[in-house]
C-alpha cells in the first residue's frame, strides 16, 4: 500500500472505542480506519462514488451531499480522511456516477451529478457540460386557457376552475406553473397571473435514478454511457460524447433502482426496479421491457451478484431471484433495510451483499448465508465498497446523523461459508438424492401426456358429481332442518353439544344460542330421539320459555348406557316450536363407547 493507504489505516477513531467492540475482537474482519461523527455528510448510496479523478492511481471519494434538503447542497471530494474540495449544487442530487467520456490520455474519469432535470458533468473537478432532459408535451387546452388569461378574457377564478377540470381529466398532466396556481389562495391568484402570464408553459420531468453502461468494451477503463431513469416512466441511454439520447424505453411505472451489465454496442441488460413493486429487464434485442419479477411490497434496494438479483423489500425481507424471475431464497431481517450495496473484492474473487439495517448494524450476505455483522455507532444511510486511496478493500459509510465511517478489510480476513445466524441446520438445504426415473414412471408420464384431455375431463366430471351430491345433501339437510344451525331468518338459532364421562354414565350438555340481533325467541321445546334398548336418559324433554339474543343457554341431562357389549349409537336432538311438528334445527351426537363398568 502507498503512503495514502497507510495514513488511512493508522488514523485513530475520533469517537473512542464505544460501539466498536465487535470490530476490535481477535476474529474481526475490519480495521477501523476513520470515524468522524461531525462530518456533516447527508447522502444516500446512489450519491456516493469512488474514482481516480487525477489519474495518479489514488481513488477519491465523491459525495453528493443533500445538505438540509432545501439549501447547502454540495458536491464534496474527499482524499484520505480530509475533504479536498467542494462545489455548490443548485438542487438536490439524485445520483453521482464516475465514467470515462473518451479514450484521450491521461484516462481521467468525469463525474456526472443528476439533479432535477439536469445532469452536471465535471471534468478535472471543473464544470464541463450540462445536459437537460427534453421537455415533455404540454396540454394544448392548458396552453389555450393561459392564452385567454394573458389576453384578460377570463378572470382568475374562471382560470382556476378550468385548470381543475383539466387536472381531473388527467389525460396530460398539468405543468408546474398551473399546479402552483391551483395551490394559491384566492387573494394571491391575480398577482400570480399578472406576473407569470407572459411566461411560456413548460413541462419538465426529473431524474429518478442513474447508472453507467460500457459502450463497446468490457474493460474497467472503457468508455461508458449514462443510463437515466426519469419520473415520466422512461429509461434513456445517453451518448458519452455528444450527450444525445441514443435509446429510449418506456416503462409501466417510475424506475427507482437500476443495475446494468454488458456493452451498449454489443449486448446489454438493464435490470429496473419500479415503484409499482415490479422488476423489469431491458435488453438490446427487446423493444419493450420484459416483466420479470412481481414483489409483494416496495423495493428499497437492488444488487446483482453474478447472474442473480438480490432485492431488499420494505417488509424487512431480502429476496434473491434468477434473471428469469425464479425465486431462489428469502431471508427475514431483524430491522428495516436502510440501504444496500455490492461488496466486490476483485483481487480475492469475492462477491457479497452489504445490507445496512435500522438497528445500526451492517449485515454481509453471501447467497442466503449471513457471514458477518458489523455494529456501527449510528444508523447507516449509504454504503460504498471499493478502492479508496491505494487500498482495495475499503468500506465507506455515512450515517443518519451526518457521520463518516471508513473501514478497511483485513488482508488476512476469511469469511466462512456457513451461516452465522440462528436457524435450521445447513443439511436442511442440501438436495435429496432423488432416485432415477423407473420405466413404470416414464410409461405413466407418457400416458398422461397422450390422454391429458380425456383424464382432465374425467376428473372434472367426477368433481362436478361430488359437488352436486354435496349440494343435494346440504339442501336436504336444510329442508328437513337436519343442520345444527337454523335457516329460518325469523328464528336464527345455533346448537352445539358436549359429552363428558367415560361411561356407563355420561353427562350431556346442550348449548342453545339465539343469533338474532335484538329479537328474543320464545316457547321452544327440546326433545331427544335415541335407541331405548341402548340408552336411558334421565330427562328427555325440556321447555325453553325464552332465549335472549346473544346469550348461551346450557341444558344438562344424564345418559346411562344399558349395554355392556362395547357398542355406541347416535342420539338425535330436536329443537321445535310449540305446536309445530317440523324441527327448527337438529343435532346428531355421536356417543362414545362406554369404557366403565356398571356397579351392581
């Protein structure tokens, strides 16, 4: 390592030893190079990049600082542990990318900062070019309405009504000028119209995400094209020299995360996670995006590891999919995901996924295995792993409170393949040794393929017959009041029974309930029908004067088994209305076999 790397490694932490116990253990994988809790850096992973800006072999840290969210937005460049320079931004940065624009020597990359509808290009840390997204189509009716207001043919209130009508129709969204006008109070409308009526109407989209795609070579120092996702549901690929749009693809929703691979002139693949909870794939040979994965909630992070896609979701879960949309695994996390990043250590051929959680922990996953946990002093909001200074394995993090952490991977660090999180054993994930297919199995498979239609029809016919038989039996039970729930809406009753004892004497408890909301039921009778040669019931007839709605009324009696042959039968219970022979409901009680002996 060079002098800069040594300076990074040997600088003491500025927060003391608190919170770093795990990293100071003998088996810790990371060295604590630097921690500045008051660095005043507020950013996200998309706005952090590492680049050799001066061609001297030492990578600098480039950060798009969000400031307070309203002002003090800056582009900051760090060298080692100190800030080298800063540049003021006029709007919130969305993404920061370093890329090579040309093949000129020396090979120093440019820095692209996406902010609002613009991309600011910095070359040698000086403003070089500003790219503006093309304006969108303006609603012609909205244009005509403002022209009428300009000529004083309509008053401000009429203008507001006409603009609200256009907004509700929603065919073409209104311009920012019209939307701002609709937010005003009535007394503020007339001055606003006089001030802005001469200004042209513009509709401008903004950049939601940005990535870099190699143009025609796969080398690390190849010329790259910017890939931009916009709020009007499009992905655009820009030419690195002329900054014109080379390709444009529409999406069903707004893109929020991009991951690109390949070369634009040969073959490329762009994985796009959108706000509608779906992931799409854009390829050179496809005119439309291919729907790949439907998530069960919003994506909060997207990382590609080799050929697999790892997606972090809002429900504290981490999913892995193939590029064809097949789910490989799911990991449930102990806290919400704040940000995600790729740990690609090229010298060791090691790739893993870094996941920063809301409990101030950074988890490292290789496949579905949790192989390392790093505790931090604050919640991490951005991650970036790569070469910093002259040190290859550097992890740079910013925290929610504006702090800056720099950790360096030990050269002797070895990550075990086994999962360090508690859970089922590794053997559970090993595939079973499934025996080979037999000739009988193959013959049956061929028969099912050849007679698939006939077999399906037979199955459907049998299923329909079963449903018909069940429906007839149910209808018959309802007609004969054979069910334990009354079908009479005027007298909605419910009956259930419990049997207690081992015999020969049993306690039989009936629970009768009036399911009506407010209407009581009166003059009910309860009768039992049973085999008198097998059972004797102490009291086989009850009168129920009234059932109050909602209350459960227990009716208890005792059943004596008269047989010692170990047989049992059904006792039927009827609930009737006084003066009516048809029962309101019926219950069949399957009596248990008497296990006790009668004492003579």
